C-alpha cells in the first residue's frame, strides 16, 4: 500500500516511527511537507502538486499537522479527501479538535466529563466569569496555546483578575477552568486508535509545576485505566470525529474529566513509557480502513512517485 505521512519534518520521532513501521510491514511510505503542496481545485480532476510533481495513486494519508499550521494543513488533507484518499483523521475532525472552545462545547453537548469552564469577551464581565468556575484557584488558558504554553494557574482572585485583564488587553482569547487540585499535577494520556484505547500513560509534572507536559520536564509511566476512564477517552475522540487521538484526562473527585483531545499526538512519550508499538498499530488501522473503504478494488502496488 502507498501511504503519505503529512509532516513538516521527516526527522521528528513520530514521523520516523510511522515511516519505519509502515516500511517494516512492506508498504511504500512517503513523507510529504504539506506546506510545500499546492492544489488544483477543479471538479474534473482535482490534484495536489508537490515539488513540481503531482501526488498520485496514494491509498491513504496520515496527517501530522502542526497546531500553528492548521488552516493550510487541513486544506491539504481536505484536497486528498476530494481525491478519495483515505485519511487517518478527517480534515473537519482536525479543525474541530484544534479549536479549544469549540471542542469543549462539543464535548459538553455529548455529556463527556469536563472541568467547569468559562468563556467571555468583555473585561467588564471578569467577576462573573471567575465566579462561573467557582472562584480561585483557577486555570487560565490561551485558546491558541500548545504544550502547556499559555496556561496559567491563578491561586487568588486578584491574580486571576490581573491575568485575565492582561490577556484581554492583548486581545487574546482565553478560557478559564476550575483547578482540579486533587489531580496532584498529573494527567492521563490515553492513546485512541479506532475504537480502542491502545496505550495509556500517567504524566506527572515536575516538582512545583502543575502542568504535566513532558516538554516541560514532566515524567511518564505506563498506567492501567479504569473502565470509566477508557469510556471517557473513547467518547471524547468519537465526539471530535477522530480515529487517531491523544485524549488527556484528569482524575477529579467527580470522575475523569477531559482537558484536551489531540489530533496529532506525539508517539515518543507513549511508546517509551508503555513499550507498545503505537506506530505499528496506527499503520495496521490505516491499512485496514483504506482497504475496507475501497472494497479491496484498488491495487496495492501502484507506481511510487
């Protein structure tokens, strides 16, 4: 099978592992920098051109779209969809999950456990916004932040008010959320592929750090999830429409709550913590779905460009 991995950097751990896993299974894998693609949008023969040559005869794509490149990246994914190429994650699902506010609203509609979350525009409404989530301490998040950047713990009412005023003064959109103190600076990363949680790890923040991101010095270990935690992760991924997702949960006094659903979850931390071949499982899933989607009619040994 011919599979394209849409990634800006072929040397990244996740991209390398997906390529290695695909090639080990005998598939033809090509890493494509989606920012170098350009599109011919026509109803007769839609196409994508990369470095001057058309991208043709792909059976499937695995999008690894950077958060700051969501708009163009999802446009490329959408063009592959127009060309009837199977995508591990659909463009609409990627866009939906990248919008923190929209994703929270969707999860709330589906009844998925969430921390109490508030959103407002005007600084005149700050007092009401803080009270909405139960007062301080609370967490303030930039909607555009990633990897723990733009996430602030405000331990007092006055600190919360000052941070919110500062962000809104810069015209930055933010969410405020209740602080789940009982989580103890740890969260659970649940790796969903298809209809299964294939791996899970507990990430513990560095001493004195409430954010558990591994990029910020946290550590990770394999963990067994409760049935409720597995169900919450699967429901969250399904609500976003994602088939490959990293669902981040906190253990709260009122059950598991979802912090984020990631459409391009990194593989390094989860593979090293759990010793599970996550990349191989993703390739297995993509191949199975691509074959089923095309009813086995499409040849699996097409010319590789």
